[in-house]
């Protein structure tokens, strides 16, 4: 199955989403991460309306439940707000608060990676080189 790409233009905003059904992450996580990145970077401004769940599902050729899960998670994490009968909008959130929450979540993932490295005999220097390499690959 090929990657699905979606470029939506609305309210002077353009949202780009690429999903890979064969990727390591579930599709809803891929969508959620890309929307988060666009919100944090300022590409999607506060108040911008996101495409409807049905439109997102149709354009990406995914299930409505998958699209809803991504949007529900974004709302739960404070990146978006859902207005009954109107749609889902980018929240006017405190960027520092969102970044702090992301750092806390990242800390959990890094702790898991550190435990894995230690359990497999990978020293700190090698671990840091791996992190640096991955960081550079994902610019």
C-alpha cells in the first residue's frame, strides 16, 4: 500500500499530512504527530479550522474511527478544541505549557530507551551518538 498525502488549504492555512499504512506507528499517531508539529511550528495558527473527521478520513482513505482518534487525542492534549456542530479548531494554547508537556512525555520515552540500552550493553557514549545520528536524520 502506498503512502497517502493530503494538502488542505483553508482559512489561509495549508495542512500537509502524509500517512504510511506500513509504518511503525499507527496511522492515528502519524496524523496526530504531524498536526502537533504544524501547530507548534506556527504553520497552523490558533483558531484555524481543521478538516472534518469525515473529510480527513475520505481524503486519506482511512477509517472515520482512525481520524476521530487522532482528533480526540489532540483535543485531550490541549492542541485543539472541538466545538459541537462547528468542528475542530487549533487551540489558543500556551506554547510553553505544550512544550513542557511534550518534554515530560519525551522523558518517559528516553527512559525506556536508556533502560533498553543498558540491558543490551550499550554504553552512554554510544547511546548519545545514536541519539545525535537520529536527530540529524530527522531534521
